[in-house]
C-alpha cells in the first residue's frame, strides 16, 4: 500500500485572506464555495496540486523557520521580475541568495510570515547551461 498527497495544507490566522493572496501569486482562483470567514479555503491547480488553507488558533506570529516550504519558478518573465511582483502584492524578502552570475534564489515571506523561495525561470536556467 502507498499514499498520495491529497493537499498541501497551510495553517493560517485567516484562511480566506491568505488563500486570496496565494490565489494572486499562483494565478488561480479560490474554490467557488470559499467565502470570507470560512475556516478552510482551497486553490486547485490544473496539474492536480491542491493548496488547502486552514484557520488555526494562534495568539502570536510565527517565530520558527518553516520545516517545509514552496519553491516558486516564474512561468514567464524572470526571477527578479517575479520577486518585484510579489513584493508589490505584500510579500517581504527574508533572505536574498541571488549571486552576481545570475544564479541563486530569494527566500520570501507571505503576509502571514510563511516562507517560500523564488528561483530562476526555466528560460534563465537554460540560458546559463
């Protein structure tokens, strides 16, 4: 017997608010049944990946490093353009690992403090190989 990953679940202070933010990042809408105040909100991508955001009771901000995080790769444009787009919608830079030769990544945080990385696009990788 084996298992499959059904959802990638993210704990949240406000599931609807942070799911709406990630909807902008991923370019896919929330499930049509999701509304403000819902304890769970879902984003389903065409490739079958499901992101489930669940409101959990937490009295303070996250203080520890994520043990699991997402690595984002721009579908068009460059890593640096994607970093700027994400900053404009509310992300913050946590750790900038971009190198002078164009390699590297940027570790960012979403509005609730969850960490994720932005890597180079496929085109950028192909140009340096």
